[in-house]
C-alpha cells in the first residue's frame, strides 16, 4: 500500500474516543495525526496538523459539534469532515451535511463502514482540484550483501540527490541500529534517534517527529540510529511500520539504510518499500550472498520483484569477476553499476559532505545521480505533478532550523 491518510479525531468522551482510536490504529493506511477532547480547541489542532480527514463525534454536544463542522469546512476546506454519532435523527444528519460534513457514520463505528466512507471521499476528491487526498510516497531500502559494500554511501547520496529537486522532500532512516553511521556521513550530531520516536510512538505527531529529525544542508532529513548500543532493544516491527507510515505521510521520498541482519525490522522496512537496492561488489563471497539473499527474499511474498541488484565499486581490482560472469552466477539482471572511486568517496565521507556537493562532476557522482533519477522516474509515472508539489509543502515548516 503506497498511500496514507492523515486523520485527526475530536471526541470529548474518553471511552468512545479511545475505542475509535483503537479501531483506527489497526488500519494500515490511516495515520492518526492528532486527537482532541475539546471541540473548541480542535480547529487550532487541525490548522496545525493539516489532516486529510477530521473525524468529529457529535454525541457529547451536538450543537458545539455542528458549529465545529461549519468552522472546519470554512477554515480548512482541504480537510474532509467525517461525522460520527449514535443518533440517526434525520434533522441532525441534514444539519451536519449542510454544515459541510462529507459523511455521517453511526456509532459504534464498524470498520467496513469507515473504510467505505474513506473510499467514497477519495473517489470524489482524487485528482480533482489538484488536491492530493491520498498522497503517495516512494520508499527505497538499501540492502547489502555484506558489511562495507557501500549501502550507507548509496543511501546518503541517493537521498541528497533526490533532495536537490525542489519538488521533493526526503528523509533518511538509519536502520542499522547497532552500527549505523549515516550521521557521520552527513556530519550531523543528532539530539534524537529512531529510538526516541519508537518510544513515543503512541503519542507521535508532527511536532515530535519534527524534533526527532535533523536537517542536512542538502535538504534531506535524517532519522538516525541510537547512539548507545544498549539503547537498541525496544523497537518492534509494528512500531517501525508506524514510523515509516508517518514519514510516508510527510515526505515524498524515504531512503532506508538497512542493517545486514535481515531480521524482522529489515523485513518490515523492505515490505514497506517500493524498491530494494541489493548492493554488492563483484567478488565471490559477495556474489554468493546475492544468490543466498535472493533465495531468502523469494520466501517472502512480494519482496522478490522489488529487488534491484546494484553492483558497487566496479573496477575495484583486477581480480574482480566480470559482469557477464556475475550475471551468470546470480541469474538476474543487474540494475545499476557504480564505478569505484575511493579518493572521491572517502573524502566526501570524511568531510561529511555528500558527493553532489563535494564532487558534482565526478563519474561516481554522476552514476549515483542517474541511479536516483532512474528510481524516481520509474516511480513518478503514476503520480501527478501537482500531487508531488502539495506534498512538499507539508513539511515546509521544518525548512528553517534543525540543520547543521
Ligand atoms: N563506489 C565507491 N567507490 C569507492 N569507495 C566506495 C564506494 N562506495 C563505497 N565506498 C567506500 O566503502 C566503504 C564502505 O562503505 P559503506 O557505505 O560504509 O558500506 P556499508 O554501509 O555497506 O557497510 C567506505 O569507506 C566508502 O567510502
Ligand atoms: Mg553502513
């Protein structure tokens, strides 16, 4: 599923609000952006968080609830208002619709009713007015066949290249939880890491996410791995899925630097990805691992077709296996070949400056640039340009500050 709908709820009654929340938390395509227990505060909450959908429960106070619907429709026309009530009184339904509600649902809410309403809203708004009701976002995971093949180098540089395009907003997620070094490549000293985000996952919203990300000068945002190794226990695949869902709801592109353990977190990340770059070099141990990993990926539904084999450091040594021999060994197309250029790459890393700024004309840089463009082009075919622009605006509040 590529799309996430961001939703905010207002319901002054704790019990019903919690039951709604629990229902919504189970739906993958819904991101619960904010919850509010007071009608009078909700417009501000919605203005700040700009949800796609506002779910307004009328049961606590129908008059206040109806007034809120009118206010939301006026002040936040981009947000679709869904109303929920245990009353089925005709006059109440009529008034709610007149005030601008798009759907009127009955409490207790049934999942299928909610999903059907969501579908109707998307159908009626999809593409019209250039408004992105459901935004789609691209997720690329960078996997490696062993340590040191260049995954972090690729993840960082692809992200920074994508971030050059003013229509994109890009985040990097360092999932190499024990040994990740994406922060070093970007010369960033992070205050927060993915661990902080995961620990606060139940109350995670934009402001918290904003504090957890560090912006690099190139425009990409980094969500780093924990600094201390002992911090690395708590994240579950479910928590990671929700972190990815929020990042997807926010950024046009998410680049994930995977660990080399291929555990549940890496699998969850790959599952959420549109493409997985399986990075290898042209030596025997690496190619053997390509074959092994492809066999392993074949066991997981839908994973195999996302895999793109990327050969890094082409021309490293005379003893390298030839590309044609490699093709024979792995029995699979090679998606991209990146030349070896140690001086340029290592200088870029040591300075914490991405290739695109450090050595824009180098052959290495151009190859990574074309790789990023090729991924992006393949994925942009089904997206409307307007949709991508809308998305960028969402995180524009981050563009001042946070960078280093
Ligand atoms: N195309 C390349 N040419 C030369 N050196 C490279 C290239 N790609 C990566 N490297 C170097 O290889 C080393 C390992 O890269 P890294 O991205 O940290 O690997 P991984 O994240 O897979 O462990 C780094 O020193 C990096 O500078
Ligand atoms: Mg790495």
